[in-house]
């Protein structure tokens, strides 16, 4: 037996094995296989890519069954592991990245699959195999073929360089495939009219032509760049003189011919060859290429978006496809097959991306090889099946990337847990348990870097709004629009802001104990400071612990107001800061992040009808869609009549410290009311311009507010006169009956996203909407914009009924639906969603134990296109003395997923305590835990965790 094992170790190539062969400080590994039977070397494919990593088996016991986990490690970040994952999934389908404890990392040396030689078996080295694997299996043959393809690809630059020398070009000019498109015009480009910027030195500025629809277009370009990232880094310096420029991949023929169309050739020094090229020309060995880690995690199956590259009625041949840019090599290139009209349709896609914004940043780099590509959302079934139809492309390693904070790896079980948390939050909102919803969504947001953060941010604002915390709701909505300024959710958030009756009112400052003097001038300062520390721990199947979060969040809100006299002045500053102790301890990424969300000055005069506000502000009336940098000028016509002029630049970037000049708007509106002591109106007209040339939005509309002590109504009607379409129609109503029962109604029909001409850019290769208008014409561009803008419909009916002075019952039913979009300009039709139903009930009991306690019991049922779920929850608020408030909570969830037939059961207990010291100071503490059991394909995996928060609030 021993001789057989020795022979096996000589014949097969094994990964390196030594006590110091891996860095145990790296916390990530790739889970290759999960089995209920022992994993042995003879049934595990040995791949060259595994060299240098530790291949081991860990075990855990669940319900009396021992499960074996084949893992490979270790990696410093989720991104590093995810970049390697595509090269493993052909032999290990369904593999995923996971975070492992230090205890498992240390024990892995004793759990190795086998002890093997460092660089391949003895016979492999004897017969010249070197580092290549000697294996008779089909997997090894495929690997050898892939290795050979890589070697062939690595020789291509040398051949290109030789061709370039014959053509009189430098190697850089023909090898580097990327260029920046600066300008597109129907008329020839005059070299004397093109701005010469210092940043252009060392690059080739040239003109290429293309015929479209019988028209010759002239394209001004600058090149060439080795990677898309290198070109992207130069874009900001060119943006002012060449707005809307974009990065694209150019064919070799164009690069060789670019000398004929070059501008200012005599004024520009020849570019220096790259170090590797210079070494090759001098006959020296090229410097080693170091493998670097990508910026973002790749092949993350929790990320729902992909880029549609090509549509074909015949099977797509991998050999006929152009090589992807190096920055995208670590994403998954695959073919999705569907049927339309009885015919098979093959769709070439690249994925997966967490947000549409993440995917969109790569569209331009792909436009040259895949014109008309667009971003699409793909279901989890397709994401998982993509491993079977993926296309492997060989080529150089990704370009160097800036190190970032390690990302949290999400397994399928963790993803399901997040889905359950989101469902629990929605349940809490619909049943009226808004404090519970606030707690849930806050928890979701404290988990970093996952695809559910966007929805959680939106629903956190909604929960605070319905809880009567209007100032907090505004802050959450504003934070959402700052981070996610575009997309289907941004317009919903903007309209919810419009639905806040008190949205445009300033937060009330703390009253001062002073005698009023009508003419005395004084300055009042109000606001608050709060800080919260969050500590999160995850416990794996074996009881090992890892710290997932250790961060301090700080918020500052300052209002300075001048009262008395003729002139009233008000300023407001809102800012936040987050310090990540984990990033600070690992020196990986920025540990500190700060931003300013609001900064403005507001002026009015007692005897002057003019008033105004200038700076960063948020407005949700008069047709304005949220935060912007600009001004709002008002003129009072009468005590209840005012005319307003508003203009500015929408804040549609994540970095709120910058102002974008690519879009601006101008609007006029009138506030009319109050009539019959109940009715208020706002009539508006607004126009938004994109890139100084294209009308993006031209709308008129009205807002109606009605308020009586036992009933209220809010309505919004937004009509785009340029498109001739209703953009938004919203109705919110509440009615209180004589028995104190209340009825509520919400009808929400809207274009999602808000209808603008810029929507036409979805799935198109054009850098700006102005360019698209030149190519397609104004009318066709607007038709495409309509095609890309579906309609969403939501109906909610709710009721509250007090049984007696202690018990109250709440219930509501919600039906929602999103319409589809037709096919046009190379973008396929997208089917709409079906009706999704949500039913929530809740019982609130007062004085269960003592006079001032509150107990809440609730249940929720959801039936969506992906799953059915049922939840039960308990929430109690119990005072202890005059200063303490104790809040124990717990909920149980059950979810049945349609897509993968898995089931999830979760239990989530927690307790919160508040200590109030007067009106100015409040101390808050919370701790909780969670357990989730996921049942999938006969296996069960348990996840555990606990968290603790400690913070304070100071009001002044």
C-alpha cells in the first residue's frame, strides 16, 4: 500500500506543500466541493492553477452526518479569490468564495488532501513536462490545451511588433489596443480648431472615418493605451475640452493606419516603448509580470447584472470572438440560450456586476468589439447555470489595480439570509412596526458590500417616514440619492420625498428659555451629534469566529439661525464620517470616509417679498427630483401666494464633494394655498438639459395636499409635454372612522425610471445622448427612450382597528407589478414581472405588564415570482424606572425558494436598551444574534452570528 502511494506521488503533479507555503493571515478560500463521503485525491482534478495554494479538506457534523468540504486557500481578499474562480469552475462547478477562520487556516496543514512534490511528478519532469500536469483525464487535456493557448497568445505581441516595425510604427502604437474617442462630427475636423492639452503629449491624436446610413462621420481619437484603466485615468483631464469622451478598443488595422490621420505629428515627441518592449528590443529578458488583484470581486453569483454583448440566431463560436479587455478577463463570459417565436436565440453575456453603474463603466471599453451592448438583470438560475456555458479566454493578467478594503464574501446561504432580512423589513413596514423595520434595515446596511444595500437604504427612509421621523427620513432618502442617483429606485425615492408634507420644512431647533423681544437680533444654534460603534462577528459551522465589522459612524447636523430684526438668515450643515477599524488594522483600503450632504444659506427679509436659498440642498416639490447644487429664488405675491424660480445641477454622482455640469435644469413653480383651511397646491413647469444640447426632460404638473384632523390626501401628477406621456401619478390617502379605525390607500403609477431622453442610452455604444441624437436623429432617440422606460404599478390597502383601549389590530395588502419593454436598436425585449402579493397582520397590546409598556406580535406572508415566505415576530418596549427603556425582540422566518428548491429557517433574537439623561443626552446599546439553517439538496448548513452596538446622541 505504501509503495502504491509513493508511486502515485511520483506520477501526479501536486500543489506545493510546506509550513510556510501560504500566508495564514489571508482569510479567504474557495470552496470547491461539499460531500457527505470522504474526499480522496483520485477523484479530485489537479490543475496547474492550484500551484502555490493549499488544497485541504475540512469537516463538520450536522444532524449526525459528517460533511466534507474541499477548499483551496488562502487569499487576502474576496476579489483575489473570485478572480481565480473561473479557472476552477470547469472542474469544480458551483464553487464559491468563503471567509474562513484563523483556527481553520492553522489546522489546514494537517488536513491537506495529500503530500506531494512541489513542481509536478517525477515522470513529468523526466520526460520534459516541467510544470505542466501529466494526466490522462479529459480535465487535464483541457487544462493543457488552455495552457498552450495562453502560450500562443503571449507570442502575439511580438508578431505585432514585427509588423509594426515594417509599417514604420513603434511597438507601443500598435500593441496598445485602447483609445479615447474625443469627438464625433459630420464635418471634417480642422487640426487648428482642436484644443492642444499638455496631457495629450506622448499620445497620437488622429482622425478616423466611418460611414453610417450614407453619411461619413469623423471621429477624433487619442491613443494608444495598453489597458482600459490606463485610458480611463486620462479622461478627467480631457473632459472639460472634450465632454462626453469615452474609452474604446480599436482594431489593429486602425492603429497601423492612424499615422495617416494624425494631427500635429511634427509637434509631438515619439512615445517611449514600454519597459517590457524596450527589453525585448535590446535582446534582454523581459521583466517578470506580477499577478495583481482586481479592484472588485468577480463572478459573484449574488451580483444580478450582466452586460449583453451579442445576440445571434446561430451558436456562438468562441474562436471567432475578440479578446476581452484585460480589465474584464476575471469576469465570466458565457452564452445564455432562450427561445423566441420557436427559434433558438443565443446571447453572449459578461457578468456579474453588483449594480448597473458598475456594469455601465465597462460598456464603452466594449463598444468597439461589441457595438450596441447593454446592461441587463439576469435571474439567479442563469447565473448558476452560466458555469456550464462559459467561454474561457486566454491572455495576460489583469492590469494593476488599486488596493481596496477586503470585501465580505457572500455564500448562497448568506445571500438567502440577506433576502430573508429584506423580507422581514418589508413585513415590518407593512404591518406598521416601523421601529422594527428601522432596526432590520440598519442591520442590513451595516453588512458591507452586497447587492441588497440599495433597497435597504430606500426602505430605511420609508420606515423612518412612516414612523413620523421626517427629518431622519429626509436624511436617509438624501443619502440614497447621493449614492444611487439613477435607476429604477431613484425616482421612487424622489417621489416619496415629494409625498412628505413636512419635507420642505426645516427641522425644529430646541426652544430656548428666553423672553421674546420682537426687534432684538439673536443667533440660535441647534442640531445634534451622534456616534455609534458597531461590532459584528460571524461563527462558522465548526464554531470558529471571525470579526466581520468594527466601525465607528459619526453624524453632525448644525443649524445656525439669525432671528429678530428685518433680515432672517439660516444656514445648515450636515456631514457624516465612517472609520473602519478593520481596514486600518490591515492597511488595506481607506479606513476613513467623510462627506458633506447638505450645505446652504437661506435668506429672507421681513419687508421684502424676495427670499432665496443657495448651496447644496434637497427639494421635492415644483418638479425638482431631489438633491442639487443651485438656488431657489422666491417672490411673495400675497400672504398665501408665492412664485418660485429654481435652477441648478442635479447631484447624480456618488462623490458629493463634486459638482457635475453635464446636466442642468431650470424650473418655475407657484405655491397656492391654503384654501378652505385644507387645500394647498403647487403648479410647476421644469426643463432639464443634458450636455448643453439635448432636452432631457420638459414637464408640467401639479401637487395637491389636503389635510383635516380625520382625513388627509396627497396627489402628484407629472406630465412630460415633450414625450406626451404621464411620468408619475401618485395618490396617498388616509381616513379615520368614528370608531377610531383608519383606512389607507396608495395608488402609484409611474415611469420607472423617470422618463428622460437620456434613458435611450441604455444598451447603446454612444458616449453621450448628444452623440446618439446626431446618429439616430431626435425623433428616433426619443422613441428609444420610451422603449427603455417601463411603467410600474403599486396598490396598497391598509386598515387599523382598535379592539379596546389596550389592543389594536393592523393589516394591509400590497400588489405590485413592473411592465415590460419592447425590443429596439439591438436591445431585446424584456418581459414584465407578474403580480407579487404581500399580506401583513399585526397586533399591538398596551399595558401588558405595566401601564406604559407596548407589546407587538406580527405575521407576514409573501408570494413572489421567486419564493414564498412566512414570518412571525415579537417586539416589546418595556420601561425600567424613569431613564431606562428595554426593548427585547425576536422573529422567526421560513422561506421556500422556487429557483433552487432550497428552504431556509432563521431565528433572530436581540435586545436594546436606551438611557436618557435629560433632554440633551441619550445612550443607546444593542446586542443580538442570529441562526439560520439552509436545507439544499439533502445537505444542511448552519450559520451563526452576533453583534453589538454602543452609541450616544447629543442634542444642542
